[in-house]
C-alpha cells in the first residue's frame, strides 16, 4: 500500500533503465537531470494522498486506491500491441477507474481545485461582507471557542482585549487582504476518490485510441501523467466535449480519449518518431514538477530548449463578471 504517492511506483517502474534500474528525471524548476528509483520521495508528499497520519488504521479511500492501482497496472502491462485485441469488460472497467484516479490524484489537480474554491468563496464572502458592520459573529461567541493549539490561545487572548468594533474591522481587513487563503484539507481532497466511479463509468463508454511508439523511440511520462488539452479556455475537464485526454500508459503506448466519441471500443494507431515527439512535448508542457524518460539522451534532447523559467505547474482560476452574472473558470 502506498499511502502518500501522487503517482503509482509500479506505473513509474515501467520507465526504469534496464541496466541501472533507475529513472531519468528532469527537474523543471532547477533545469537539472537526476537518476532516482520509482520509490523516490519526490513522487510522494507527506500526509498527501488520503491519510492525515501514518497510523496503521483502516481508511476506505486508501483501500480504494490500492485496489484500483493493482488492477489498473495489470491491465496496462498486458495490453498486446501485436494482436490489438479488444479489452473485455472487466479489463476496460479497471483501466477506466485507473485513468479517473490518476487524473484527480496529482498535485496539479489539487492545486487547481484549491484555487477554484478559494476564488469562489472569497468572491462571495467579500460580496456578503462589504463593510465591517456586516459581521454577524459577536465577541462573546468568539471567546466561547476552546483553543486547540498555542496559536489559537494567543489569538483569543488578543481578542479578549479588543472591542467588538476592532474585531470586526480586523476581520474585515483580513478577508479583503492578499493574506486571506482557503483550501481543502487532505481529507476533503480524499473524498474525491470515493466519487471517481462517476468519472470511470463515463470513461468506460467512450472510444479509446491507443497510439503506439515505433522502435527506438518511446513516450515519456511525468508527475502529472493524465491531462487534457482543449482548443478553448472553457470546459477543460476530463469529460468536457471539446478536450482531448492524454495519458502515457507505458513507454510504448499512450491512450488518447475524446469525450465526443462514444463506442466502448479501442483503436490502435502507430505513430512515426515525429508524432511521438509532438506528444512528448505536450507531456512536458503539462508536467507538474518533473519529467521521466527511459533514456537520458532522449530527455535531454526533449528539454534542451524548454522554457523552464516560465513553466506553470497548474492553471489559475479567472473570475469574469458581467452585471449579476459571475463565471469562474480554470485556465
């Protein structure tokens, strides 16, 4: 069980160099190449995946991810690019769940979700609390709170010496400042994992295209391996009708899904080296912090002219307002 991995280590192990048993990794922010194993701590974050502690206890989302990872990687490893047979229902279902899980599991998805929630909540809070006298919480109610740590204790001591008007003014100033931030807890993010059946069921219904890399080349992968590309800034989710979903399943296969195409079938297409390179450029551009390849020279050539200084790890949420109409969009 991998409690805090953002990408499954058995998935990453497919990119290991056979002789060194290491991954060739490009660290984007440092513009640096390193070699590490698939269990490298750069692929996991403490208290990140779905547990808030390292205590050995039963936690349903953790069991869900363990099952999806086990069945999904088995299907991926057994896709036969020679026979090109259709997957049976069980295998197709396992892979649909794996794709859905990997899409929502990464730090990039979480960052974008936090940004969306923050902009939405801040907008309406600031609209509702347009002046200090709009606060409904009294000093008496605040001081009823029992502190759970030293910071809360110090804060309550300061509040006890303030007037109600001072409390309201400071609260108002904070909500309208750049220091005010909101995000989901790890547990809040974890609840997404218990809802991925909705994504998986719809992905199961779609047409899948397995694109194949020719000999002497391969697909790279990243710490954000499943991503979408859209021709517009609108509707960029994994099931939005205009997007194309990309996910390198292993070095010789990348799956492409277009939500407009519904057929429950798999098609196979072999690319030339130029086509593989174009896909790899997209994988690099949509990486979070690092890129992974089997061959050191391959990854060096791909990243040679990459503008790493301006790489965006995640998209931002833009707020558009026209009259009473407000739209929040990740772009």
